[in-house]
C-alpha cells in the first residue's frame, strides 16, 4: 500500500513541479516584465529549487560520445551486447580512422565492469567507464529496474545474479580469449562467488579481479549500513521494506524493495550534507554562478535516479552478506542454472590476480571489509595480490572524481597491464561466437573498429 500512496503523491506533485520550473524561467528571463522586478533572481532561484525537489528523476544516459586515446579523440558507440530479463551487458565500442590509434585499440585488454545493484543505476559509474575506455575495451552490467520487468520473466535471486556474471565473463572469454573483471561496491561479493565457482569447476577464470569498496567481510569496521542489517531481523526487512509494484508499471505485482525507500535511506545517512548542498544551489542561482549550479544538477540527476530491486535478490543479499556472513564462514551454496547447489570456495582460485581498493573515509564499506578477500583467496600463490587504501577518499571517491582519475585509476591500469598477455596474444585463443557474422565481414569490421 505504501508504494501506491507514494505513486499517488508523486502524480499529485508532478504538475506543481512543472509549474515551478516554468515560473523560474519566467522570472529569470530579463526580456520579460517579471524578470525586471526587484528580487526576480531570488524568486526564480526559489522556484528552480522547488522544481528540483519535486520533479521525477528518470534513469540518466551514460552519454559517452568520445574519449581521448593518446591525444586522439575516439568515437564511442554504446550498444547492448547481451539482453537478459534483469540486466543488459553494455559495450562501449570504440572507432577511429587513425591507423596507429586503431592498432592500439585492438591490442588493449577487455574489462568487464560489474556495477552495483543496490539502488542507483549503472550510470553512477560513468566516470569509471569514461576513464577506463582510454586504455581498455569496456563492458558494463546495466541492471534493469525491477518495476519494469514483467512478472512473466520470473523471479530474480542472488544466485541468478552470480550466474549472470559468469555468463558475461564467458562471453568475453569466447570473444577475446580472456578478460579482466572490476567490481564496485555491492558486486564484490557475488563476483568473488562467480569466479570461485568457475575455478572449482576447472573453468578458465579472469586474468584479474579488481574489487573496490565492497562488503566481503561486513563484520570489519561496521558502518551504518552494516549495523542496520545486523540490528534488524530478516523478517523485519521482509515485512517493512518489501512492497508490490503498482498497476501502472510493466512489473505490476512484483515484490520489490522500492527505489524511493532506498533514496530516503541514502539521504537519511547525511541529511545535513544534502540540505547544505541544496542551500548552496539556491545561493549559486541567486549569484548567477551557473557553473556551480550545473555541477549540482548533474550530481543530483544521478543521485536521485534510483531503481527498484527484486525482493528475493535483496532479501537474500541481506541474509547472506550482512547477517550470516556466509562467504567468510565458508557455508555459502549457490544454485546453478541447472538447479545444482555448489559450494563457494574462493581458495580454489589460482590463476586470477587480485587487487583490492578501499577508501580511507568510506562510510558505506568500512576499512578492511574489501581487503578480507585476500584472506579467502589463499590459492593465489604465483599471482600478485595487492591492496590500496586511497587517502582521504570516501566511498564514491574511489571510483569517481579527481581521486579516482589521479590516484586509483593509474594503479588499476598498471595492475591490469602487468597481468595481461603480450599485445595480440589475447586474441590467439579467442573463439568465434555461434552468432558471429561471416569471416569476410568480421575482417572488414576489424579494420574499422576496436
């Protein structure tokens, strides 16, 4: 019922938010009589802020059109490589007419970025993707909003998440011979499980795993997020945060953890910071500081855009990761697509190098939580295992912004390079996918794109 009330309230407020936007533009236009009135700038700023607080925030675009590669601008074509019921595997394919640049693009390593399914859209990692595209072939998991997935598509469990990741890894392995995996925040746990299961079966595993700010062992340096999960019972979460999608969405009737409730939780963690940010936005508008105001808009266009998570997946994550600590206890069984339960054994990973990254001031995944992966992956003996704590960085700073670009990325880039085969060798073992175009067309495409 709460979800239905929220949707009714949103539908009621939306027209007023649009009126506020129009009024702000009216008072902000110097060619209109209202724009000549005393205090017009302050009135316009007030209505602009009201519009931002009341508007609905849709999923943003990645919007990456080009990136520089050694000083040459390379065009980006964003495409869906694999479309699953609850996730799209997106590829950012790079094009160039410069022969030297094209040669470089073809030999750069492929990277699968596993984005969080924990409230925000994968576009939160836009800066991560844009930066890595300079030196890598980049793919990312773009998780779908559960309220848009029809009930006919079935349920989605934590086991399904893990099976998706394995399928995507195999896809890149078939295409390039092998790949590298980068997981940010929540997916560090299921990614470690996915690679562990592949190793236990004797499958080829990624060349590297880079794990950033994730709750591998949520018992270490617990944060507010961890405390909420441990202080409340499993039944409390099931009874208090799970609702059915209203009838006006494709996923009507699906049990979900609604995005608007997650957003409320995000804001509640730092209410003073958000209030100050909105006040600063108002003052920037009054002063006419459009650059600072646009920075605020871009951040909150992303931050306020949230998605619903399927209830089964969310509840199982709470229990497995934050209550039972099944990964650390060695008691986690994952059901394969064939329905067979398999024990997660990170110690079976032998041929994958491991890099863990944490932020010194991370208030979501506390100090030591990600580093715990090294304690589990004891079978990695002849591969380098590294850890880096980013000085002064919070949670978002390890994968976005100045610290990510200047401090973290150079280490990630070097780590991947150290554990990649010589240029061109990665293609030697590649396997042609079953749905690949004819060889002549593949050769033609290879000359044009990487």
